[in-house]
C-alpha cells in the first residue's frame, strides 16, 4: 500500500495548525490530506468548523465533486463573511485526494508551491508534472464577476500524475516567505533524502507552520522512514484515531482530549488523525535508538574505475551537513544533534563535545585546538586530545559559516551579517563589524587580510583590525565561500546569478566571470593552474586560472559543496546522494558511490580514506584505492 509521506515544519508557528491525514483505504487506495493554517485568528471558530466539514464530506464519486462540496461548505459556515476576510493572504489551505498516482490538490490562491526532484536534488517548476491541469471551481459568469471576488477565486484546484522517482511538494504561504526562508527550506526540508522524521515534523526557525508532501513511485522499495509518526497533542488536541472514522466520531474527536505519542514505525494500516502543532522538545526527539539506513548504498566498480568501498559508517539522529576536517590523526566534524565529534580513522570515537545546539559549521583546526560554532551562536574552542573545552563565547546569533583564523585571530561570520573577531588564546572579542544581511560562506583569512562574502551580494576585503579595504557587489546573492590565491592576486567564488567570478585581491577589480547553468553556492578549489567548482545545474566545472572552460561533467545532482582534489582525481558530493570521482585531465567519471540521502557536506581525506557526512544523518568513511 502506497502512502504519502508528509512533514509539518516550523517551530515558531506551530500552534493553531489543523492537520488530518487519512491513510489509503485498502479497497480504493484513496488517500486524503487536509492542512489549514491561519494568517490571523479572528475567525478561528469558523475555520475549525470548516476543517470538520472537510474531513466529513463524502468522497463517493469523482474528486471534483468533493471539492465543489467543500466550496459550498465554506460559503455556508462563513455566514456571509467575505472570502478575503475568511482566507486573508498568507493563510494556508491545502487538501489532497490521491488515488494511486492521480492527485487532486486544492490550494489557497496565494500559496507558493515548491516542487523538489529528489533524484537530482534540484527544484523544478510545479507546472510540468505529468498531466498537470488547472480545473475550474466555478462556471464562467457574467460581467459582474469581473468586479467581485468570490470564494472560488481564493482557491486553485490542480490535477496531475506523480511521475517515477522521488518528488517533494512544499506549500509556502506566499512569495515573500519563500524567498526569506529559501535556503533554510532547501537545507532543512529536502535534506532527509525523503526519510521523514519519526514525528512527521521538523522544527526549523520559520515564523509559520507549513506542509510538505512526498511521493515515492517507480522504485523497487519504499523507505520504511517515509511515513508519518504520531506526535503527542497540545494546543489543538487532534487525537490519533485508529479505525474507520464516521462523521460523528470525527466531529467529536477532532478537538477531543485524547492521543498518545507513538513511534513512526508502528503506524497501523487504518485511518489516522494527526496534529501538526505538537513539536517535541529537542531532548524528547533525540533518542539512542539507531536508525536503519536504507540499503541502497553502492559503489561503482566497473573495470578500470576507482573502487569506493565503505570502510565504516556512523549513524546519527540528525543530519551531518558539517564538512569534516582531518588533523592530528583524527577526523573532526559537527552534527545537527548539537555535538562535535572526533573519530580515529579506524572508526573508534575518540571524544564527543555537546555544544547544546545544532552544528552546521565546519571545524577549524590550529595548534592542537579545534574551533567550532553552533546555531545558537556559541563559538567554542576544544583541546584536540580529549575534546575538553578551553573557552566558549557567544556571538548571540546563528552561525553556519565556519570559523577561520590566522595567528591569534579567529573570525566568525553570523546570520545577521556580522563578522566577529576573537582571540584564539581565550576567545575574547577584538572587534565586530556589520557587513551585510547575512554571512553564509566561510571567510578566508591571510596575511593581514580577510575576504568575506555576504548574502546581499557583497565581496569584501578587510584588514585584521576590521577596517574595510574595498567592497564590490557583482550581482546576485552570494553563499559561496571565497577562494583566495595570493600568488595570482585572485579571489574566486560563485553567485546565485549563475556566474563564477574572479576579482583582484589587491584592488577589487573584476578579472573575469564564467556563466554556468545554475546557482553557484559551493566553494571553488584550486590545484596548479586549474579551478574546480560545482553548480546547482548538476555539473562540476574545470576552469583555467583565467576562467576558460577545460571540461564540465554531469554528476547526477545539484552541487552545494566544495570539491576535493587529489593527485589524479577531483571528488564532489551532490544532492543526488552521490560522491563522484572525476579524472582531472579528461573530465571522465573515474568512480562513484551512492549514499542513501542527499549530501551537503564537502568531502575530506587522510590519504587512504575519504569521508563526508550525509543529510540523512550518516557519516561515511570510504576506502580510497
């Protein structure tokens, strides 16, 4: 029996959200999903009544009949209140009826659907889904309709067929919300590789609770994790009901004081009511129970190709998006479970430091110390030998950019656009400089210079005292970390406008730019006269130091990571769940490894092994031979 995996997102706007999920009926295979979230609460009682109606309306016959009756119910319970007042812009109403691959989807007219192709790790337009058609909700009227907004005008009804593969559909309340949380949504919603969390929810820093649906067709197996769990109930007590729901039971129980938490792997094959307004605390969500990783990992071992076998792997309860670092014979990396880890190359855990909040930034290693930063804005320094804290300080806002330094100087970029300079020896603040909207990329620190990019599109050079030497705005937002090649007087980085740029380190002049087929959010790496950088168009590009294309190679998914260069190959991870090895000279694929989920983490190595984290919470170590 195929089920739609769904997840409700947003730990700030979780209250007063109404969710109903009815698993496919054995006899018909029909599945129903209802989600309602209000922009304001002036008409809460009316919307709750409408919610009850949406659940109880008979679905005998064609799905369009159901939606017609829903519109009539809205007019009835509204009692003459205008459509704009009942459903103001920013409210979310979504109802799905699915029969096998055929989907009927009702959305509020202001909603912003975001469609994600899980096979290639890219966003695709909503409209090209197979058989996509917008269906009318009312008959064409007279001229008076041109001047009157009706209830039907506040909705759009779509019909489409779900194609083979993985597709995730997210519904944002409006365009402004989608743009504001664009990167958060991409990295927090699409990261699980479609192994949805046991609670059917993700707590992320967004101001609204929003829904995401996932379909998984045409593959040999369906992930055991791609199904919703049973959260405990709070504000709107929507109980978990097992059995076929009658109208009387549904109306009585929608707000009844029942429900208990249940593991997501114990879901019955009957109908289930779920509440999306209950997000457990971090302590309750994280358990010691190991997650079973889907068994679709594989290494390509064709004749003459590089073999990439798993030496060992470690599974965590949260994604590993931090890029690993090798130093002093240990592998260091952070995890979104809030801990920094140190492992020996053999797979033995040396130590673990619990920072208290998720870690996405990659560690910085210097003089027997490891510097890390977390989402709470805590910057901490650990002793390499035992993982004991040497010092800790707060920059008071989220950090995803990785700390970097030179001598006694450590700099950290924050998500409020501030660059903070600290002393390595004790973590005391030296200076702080507001540079832009946010700093996502990792700064580069050299001899009396710091180069940093900002998400509002600036490339900035400062000295070690925090004084700006120059600033340029090439065009487009910048998440890419700047690569500095001092001997060539060049800075290379990518931009969301699809260009790779090169600027002069000394004076900030544009030297060249190269256009790709997608956003360039990952960092470049240099080796000799060659540059390597990936794009969200799914290609790895090899450029000369002068910006001339040597070759490009499709790698099977969007690249948001930094490539790794060895003597003969360049390795790159992608959102197609692959690590791909490419021959540096020819641009031909030399080997690949398929993980079980998309990969944001950049690969690193110790000469014998290559390692990286995955968005599904697995840290991989592969034999490199």
